[in-house]
C-alpha cells in the first residue's frame, strides 16, 4: 500500500512531515510518496539521518505550495504544480491508495471534490473526526466542511457516519443521534425537525439505527456512536471539546503541583492522567477523514508534528483497507429513496 504525503503542507513542513512519513512507513508497513520541493525534502531526509532515499520512499516533484493565505476555492487550480494538487492528481490516477495533507482545509476539500471527486450520488463530502466519549469513541459528522446544510445533506451524513463507524471503529450497529438542544422531536430549527423526520423514516425502514435527538452533553457521555450535525455546529462542538481538554489538563497540573503531597499523589495517578491527555491529543488522533470522496483523503491538523503524520498514515491505511467507499457505493440508491 502506498500513502501519498503532501510534504509541503502545514506549519512544520517539510521537516516534521518527512520525519513523520518515515516513522509512519516503518510503523504501519506502507510505502510513502513525498510530494514537494525535492531539494527541501532531501534536506529533511538528511536531517532525519537518511543519507540515501530509504526503501519504500518516493519523492514526487512539485514546484509550488498552497499557502494559508491563498483562496481555498481556487488555489489548487491556480497552483497546478503545488504539492497538494500534484498529490491529489496522483491519487485520482491510481498512483497511491490514500492522500494525507496538513495544508489548507478549504483548498484540500475543494481539490478533493473536484480532482478526486465525490462518490456518485453524494451531495457533499463531510469531515468526520473521531471524538472521545466517556464510553469510548464516536464519529462527529460534519465538523466544518459544510456550514450551511439541508435535511438531505444531514441524512447522507448519517449514512456516511454509519458506514465509517462500522468499517473503521468496528461497531456492528451504530447508534445514530442528531445533535440538538433537546431530545424531543419538535426541538430545534426547521433543519433539525425536517432531518429528524427523514432519519426516523430511514430507521423504520431498517436502514439506520436512529436513536433520536441528542444533546451535546449526552453525546460526550457516550449516548451515540454517530453524531450528525451541520458543519458550523459540529466545528463549535469539536473546538469546545479540545478547549475543555486543554483547560482540564492545565487545571490538573496546577492542582497536583501545589506541594509535595499533591506531587506524590500525581505520581500514583500519572498513568490515568496520561491516558486522558492522549484522548484529546490531536497528534495521536492523526487527522480527519473526508467521507464521501471516492478515495481516502485525510486532513492532518495544520500544526502537525512527526507523531501526528505517523498517526495520519495509520488512519489513512485503515480507511483504505476498510472498503467503506465500496459500501457507500452499494447503498447510494437507498440514500436517494430515503430522501423523498
């Protein structure tokens, strides 16, 4: 399996990207193609101690870089030889099995949609991060790709999240919940109420296990396996979870660092504290998958270090092996039937 890496995307490119690609290739048994400026990539490889090109590592030249200041909607068209554009074209043409980039989210989504293209019948691709819960993990879909949505989009997100939870998280019959301000069917705006009706119909037809509306606090407790929402609300929720994690970690450090007794107590619970921190560490998560694209595209966070890229490669391999795209393609007509 070959994972294509945008070596020039992100705040720490190419050094940390290349370092992470080398460790990821070794850890997960894959080949990697590093796309970008060959001179910069070769220097980064040398800094990692690689005097020659390691086995299973390929350098694919690209003379341009999409910057965060570039217009996301047109950047990949204007910079046709950018590392992101070249990598996406390579994925489309069968030059690899998945693509990973820490570059601009908007440009990556636009490029993935227009170059690699959506699965036929899918109206919008969605970002689907895995969020921690009190009982394990859940798929949050969408978390920012689609700020404005229709009931049809949210219905398809429910299906996409359902397939992702089944194939990647290994949940046989995922519980699908609709993010809302209350559990009652009449809660929310027209968007939530109309989506509720469609999800309920899909559930009654045996296509989804819809458990109804769910509040954010109940989702965090583990009340569902797939949390469906528009990209605006989903992004707010995701950033809130990340912020609470940072706040909790900072507060605990203050509590356990007060005196010798609290420091001794910290030593006793250090394993649990470290596990808690790891749940919310984006470097260990790796990235967010674009679900609905015809081939696996993973968005690593902009400040990704080597560990994050290593984790993103693991995630890319897992999705590429999962056959989620095939499952979505097989069930696309079912999604259209439930739309009416």
